[in-house]
C-alpha cells in the first residue's frame, strides 16, 4: 500500500459534494441505520494485517452453477472458508440446498476503540489495523509507504493502548444481509485456514480467492490444504476458486485420502498440482 493515509471521504464530500475520492469512513459501521450497500463499501476497503476484506455478490457464477448441479445432498454440510464479509456466501446459499452452511473468515468482527485522537479498529488480540477521525482514514501499513507518511503511521499506532480507550465496542465485519440468517443451519465462525477444522466434517469446502501464490508460499499452501482435507468427509469435495481477473476454478473429490479433479472452470486453480499431489 503506497499511501496508508487517506482523506476521509465524508469530509471530502462536505467540501466537494459528489466527490468519490478518499476512503469511506469506517466509523459508519457503528451506525445502526447504515444501509447494506454503505456498510459493504466500507468493508471492502478494510485491510487487516495485509489482507483486504474484498468480495462481492455472485463473484464466481460459473462455479456456483457447477456446485448447484453437482449432486450434493440437500442435507449437505458446506464450509465456506476465507469468506471475507460473506457477500458471495449469500449468493451460493441462494443457489444451493444444504443442511448446514458455515460462513468463516479469520476476521468476523473487530473492536472499535474511541480515543481522544479518533477511533482505532483492532483485531481480537487488541492489535490495531486502522484508524479514522473526521479528516483522515489511516491503515497500519508502512512497508511501501513514502517516508513522509510512514513516520506518522508508526507513531500513531505505536501509542495505542486499548486499556486507555474511552469506549470499546464490537463491530461485525460481515455483510449486514447475512446476520439475520444466522442460526442452526447458517453459522458464522472465526476460522484460520492454518488451523485444524474444529467443526463437523463437511461434504463441501469452498475456498475462494485465498489459496494462491500471491499470498502464500507453497509450503504454507500445502499446510492449509491438509487442514481443509481434514475438514472433509471421504467422498467430499473441495472447490478452489480464483478471480484474477477471469473466474477460474477446480472442483476436487476426496477419494481414499487423495484428491482427484472432478471438473474445471476456465484455466483452473493455479495450485491444482499441489492439491492432487497432497499425501
């Protein structure tokens, strides 16, 4: 990220109505009356420890149609890992029958911490990843930042202490349309692909735009794939999807401990060989 310090779009619009530049104000997530579209616009611009929560509705339509026609039981257990804000999960749910659907992501909620300077957004371990006040939105990213900004960012976040905040509130980092659907058949869970799957075995695991070499080395990808393999019943399927920029995916079936390719969309997954070679 070249410029971690951005103008708050709300402030810009007060000066120049209709202006699209700047960053949407993440403090809007605390507004109970915020629209779904405005909340989603904020969520896709959130970057948490190097990863944007970017997704959108019906992001992989060809693969969704493939999954809907794959013959899964109406009582199937589906685990959607790295689902970001769950927008695409909603599209899959509309297209398929299932018994239980797990919407999972490493970050499903954040802490909004009010200070004298403004509001910090933190993960579950109280590590701040974003800051906002009425003028600016600042990401806790300095790797590619110009020197004029990196010093400001480091000083701002180095001084953060959640214990000194005036107010701390939990904020869901999920599509607002998903939240009313939660219950026994639709579950929202925090899950990291580098951990063992902690829930019931799944008939289908969906991993979209998360298992690719832009994010992880092959050794880490293999570790994650072993965890997802462990999440599946024998005969279960793994869908790996990428949108870079065209949709490309593979559907694998787990048979006797090995993955075989069942179908493909476009060029297929870039990590197909890692999956089929997994012991």
